[in-house]
C-alpha cells in the first residue's frame, strides 16, 4: 500500500504538467511554432507544409513524453529511495537489472527506427518530382541575388541584391527592389536550382523547405502553392560578404495574374533565358581559363 501511495504522489506532477501543456495549445503551438501556420479556414501555404509541420510537431511530442517519463522516474527515485532518518552506510548495490537493461535498449531502438521510417516516408513524398509539371522555373543563384527563368514562357526576371533604404530605419531595405518569383496558385511547379559561383541555399521560409544550390549540379524542388500571398525567401547558406542581402520574395497569385505578369516581362523585353554563361567559376584555376601569361 505504501508503494502505491508513493506512486500516486509521483504521478500527480506529471498529470498536471500534461494537462497544462495540452490545454493551453494555440494553433501556432500545434503547428510547432513554425512559420506559415494555418488559421481556421485558411489553406496551407503549399501541399507539403502540413506534412513537414506534422513530422516536426509529432517528433517533439514524442520527445516531450519521453522527457516527462524520464524526469518523473528520476524524481520518483529521489523521493522513494532517499536516505531516511537514522539510516547509515550505502544501500544494497546491484550489478544490473535485466528488465531495466532490456527496457533501456528496446525503447531507444524503437524511437530511432520510428523517426527514421517516418522521415524517409515524408522525404520520399517531398522529393518526388512531378511527371508533368504545370510550370517550370529555373533559378540562377549568384553572389548576391537571384535570377528567375520562366522556362515554358521563355521569359526571365533578373534580380539584384537587397539595397539599403536611405529613408527607412537603419538596416532596412527597399522592398520593391528585391527579386520576385511569381507562382500561380494550385499549379504543379518544378523549380530547377542552378548556381553561377558558390554554394547557395534556396529557402522560402513559409514553405518550410530549403535546398542547396550547388555549382555544376542541378537540384529540383517540386511544390504546389496553395495559398495566395507574398512569402519571404533568402539564401540559407553563408555565401560571402553580402550573404545577408541575398533576399527575395515569392508571390503566389491567381492564374490570371500570373499570365499578366508573364506578359509584363515579355513587354519589357525580358525574352529568353539567363543561363550559366556568366558562371564565375570558369575563371578559376584548373578550368579552361589561362593561369599564366602566354609567351608571345
């Protein structure tokens, strides 16, 4: 009876903690405090954000439960097996406890296998390319901005790095001069990622997904934007002096507005594609560029 009474007192803090945590969850907390969380009645930012947020949040819930159990057992051990008044010497020393040893081996193994399985499942779903994308975009990363090619429409949008706003607060940029990638809502978009100089990383924050842009290698992102709006993007790989200014915006618009934007680029004379002819790596030693003056 005494042991049951002690167990009951040890369980009270755990139950109270769980009740407080679960009862006070807001929508943002249920989304794992990640960007682009969904308000009631609002569409996800993309077809993959729920999957990514679910993996993140579920992982933290499992780890929180494991932590609470571990902390509870530690507190219970301290309380139940504390030194009593009048006790001297050390308690009985045990070399091992087979059930506990098995428990400490099996449970972590189950957790590792589970995390691995769910991660692989979601990674395959996220990384699988569309067989027939509706829109093809090519991103050309450069120090320190982005060029966007609209492949099917054969037009492009050149970008410059973030420019300081002389009339704004210190550190503020002219938002209207940042590169803009325009995408139609509810369309299968395939984004090919290219770099002209060093490794960059293409990150649309609210998409909860980023991918490295590596010179000489084409990486792909496949996504369906599902919410109209403007979303911030940046380079997530330290790429040089003005890395912090390598910003851009993604505008998800209706198909009609997308067609209008494409026609605006065509009318501005931005016809064709910006390719790797501007690749600065061709001027590096070990390439076709001469490394020493030629003899006359």
